[in-house]
C-alpha cells in the first residue's frame, strides 16, 4: 500500500470518527433536551395546578366576602334602623331609641345631596357637641350639633352627602358617633 492510499484510509477513518463523535454528541444533546423538556413539562404541570388552587381560593374568598357583606347588612339593619327620607315623621336612629330624627328635605347640591332636618334627644341627659354620621348608599359624611340638646329637646341639622343622586337618597342611616353628656343641668 502506497503513501496516498494510507492517507486516504487515515482521512476516511478520521471522517468516520468525526461522524460517529457528532452522532454521539447529537444523541447526548437530544437526551439532555428530552430531560429538560420533561422537567419543564413537570414544572408547567405544577404551576398550572397551583394557579388552579389560587383561583379556587379566590372564588372561596369572594364567596366569603359576599356572605360577610350580607351579614353586615343584616346586623346593620338590626342595630341601626334604616330611615325613610321620603317621610317627615319622626323615626328612631338606633334600635336603642336614644335619638329620633325628622328629615325635612333632601335636595340636590353639587355632586350629592343636602339633607336637612331635626335631631330629637329622647334621653334623660343633655348632649353637647354631638357628632352624627349619615350614610346613603356607599357615601357618608359626619355632622356635629354644637348646641345643647336638652333632655327631650331637639336641634336642626343640615349635612351634605357627596356622590349621591337625589333619586337614590330615599333611604339611609344616621347614627350617633360621640358627644358630651351632662346630668342635672
């Protein structure tokens, strides 16, 4: 065998060795890629399961919030009597009967309504600097009657409640928040 033939055999052997090495390398890369794909698939499956659990918890929480809001509304209606702003007769502010309210009128003012009326002290004590909260729908405001409200006496009030349409201001709540009480004066 001549020199040229030996070179051709060596070159062929080298090409064959390179082809085999490339094939083995491709197989190794393919196995690694397959393992990575399986790992990614498992991670995606776990993430999907976690997302489903989170969505389920969110639905449960939304249901709980709805139930809590309904219960809060029931308790509010038990403790604070809803007032009918369309009548001019005296109505109890709370179930305890500490104050009565007479709504004189509800008029549109700016982006809300102005409620005017009279608070009547049914207790046997005198109140000064009495603060009340009015709620109509989702809006509220506080107002203070600084004058002395003697036992059995009454004082006028006027309060603005923002973001309420006059048509929606037919019912609401007024509650006593705080004030100074004095006896025997």
